[in-house]
């Protein structure tokens, strides 16, 4: 019987995370990292931003964006290490470390988003 691979799940998280992060994260960086601090866009202020973060839909959006970003990074780092260092025989260990880091980041994002006042 042929061995079934679990790589399609990794590819799904990698592809979806790559698309969403490439599509949405630059908007956040542009707005909150450049345009608002430089005064090109009016800064809504701390309280307005906190009110936006209190909305459940915003928290769900940020949770999925961050989760998929973590898994995209984990897949990319794992493949880079295997290819650059030539340690494909350590693929299982590297996958556990990289995806373990993605899971830890996901848990941290969840905790932070839940505990925001």
C-alpha cells in the first residue's frame, strides 16, 4: 500500500497564508507604519483603534491573518533550511520545530487577542 503524504496540508496553509499575508499585511504596514505616523492619513487615536480591536470580527480577522502568516513562515523556513543546509533527512525534526513555532505563535496570538481589554 502506498504511503500517503501530509504535504498537501502544508501546501494549503503555505499557499493560503502567502496569499492573504501578501494581500492584506502591506495595507496594515502602510497605514499604521507609514501614512499615519507621517501625517498623510489622520490618526484615529488610541481609543478608536482599541474600539476597532474590541469588535469580534476584527479579532477573528487578525487571528486568521496571523495564524496563516505563522504557518506560511514555518513552511518557508523549513524548506529553506532543508535546501540550503542539505539536511533533507532532518525534515521531520525541522517540520516539528517550524510548525511547533507556528502553533506557539497561533496560541500567543489567540491569548493576546482574547485578553485585549
